[in-house]
C-alpha cells in the first residue's frame, strides 16, 4: 500500500508533464482569433511593403519573341523523311550554337550594345516546341524596343552564320519579334498576395511563440490542470475607479457628520 501511495504522486507528476507537452489546438485557435485584428494589420502591412518594393525597386522587364523553322532539304528541293529526321537533330545544335560567342559578338557590334557576351546570353531564352522543328528565341530586356531588336538581329545572324558552320540549308523565318506593349514582370498581384501572406504568417508565428512560452496561470482551471491541486479561493480583481469613488463618498459623509 505504501508503494502504491508513493507511486501515485509520481504518476500524477508524469501525467502533468505529458499534459504540458500537449498543445491545446482549440485554445490556440482562440488565441489567434482574439488577435485577428493584429493578423489583418500585418497582412495589410506586408502587402503594402511588397507593393512599394515592387513599384520603386524592381525594374520592369519586357519579352520579345522571334521564331525560325529548321529544315534540311535535298538538292532536288523535295523534303523526304530523311530530311525531316536530320532537321529534328539539327534543332538541338541550333539551340546551342545560337549562344556561341562569335554570333553574340556580331549582334553586339551591329546593335552597338554596351554589354558583354555573357550578359547578352543571360537575356536570351531558346525553346523548342515539342515534336516540332520550330525554335522560339525570346529576349528579356528593360527596354521593349531593345528586346525586339536583339531577337531579330540574333535570328538574322544565325541564318547567316550557322548554315556555313553546320553546312546545312538556311532556316526559314517564321515570325519577327515586335516590341511588347506590356511588361512581362514583375506581377503586382502576385507580389501583393505573397507579401500579405508573409506578413500574416509572421504575425501568427509570433503569437504562437508567445502562447507556447507563456506559463502564467490565468484561470483557476489552469492551476488544477498544471499543478494537480484545487484552488481554495480566488481573489477577484478590484475596480480602482469604484474603490476611489466609495472612498470619496465616505469622506464626504464623515465631513457632513462632523458639521
């Protein structure tokens, strides 16, 4: 019996420790709900900061696209299956060679660009539509006219330079690039949503951290839950305003009685 009496408090202590490690999700929800106005303010602040950053610090970029069609025809100008297979194989070669240094240097020289070949290469994106021999050359630049000029000049130089290197027929121009009317990036709507979400998540994280680190007893139930004892009495909060008014009334009555 004595061993059972000794083990019982130990079991209660272990049980209370396990209870301390459990997060009350319902209580946590009410904590967040009680600070909903703070979360909304942080959401608005995050969206405002994201908008200001996007508007004042991010440079708008424009994209212009030109496309070419790659084909390898025989001498009799009749396209057969072999020509189609060779054309498909040449597409990958064109994608790599259109970024070659001599070709980019010619583009820089002809357009009088103030940039290096590596900088120009980073502005160029070459894609091949699936199951086709069409290459799309996209140039991204802060200047819409410059993006179109570079895309068109790159295609022109590729049609001159690459057939001599590869000993193939000249590719056909499908579409010339035109200056874009709208910027490709940044997206104000996307950045506003992301900024608002970041602000709200940070606010929720701070509130949850404060909740987890708060070990004060707020209600009598907290004493019973965490200490395993029943409170004998509860001291109510005193209203200092009412207390002062009662004191004033008491002093006035005493003065009247003294008179």
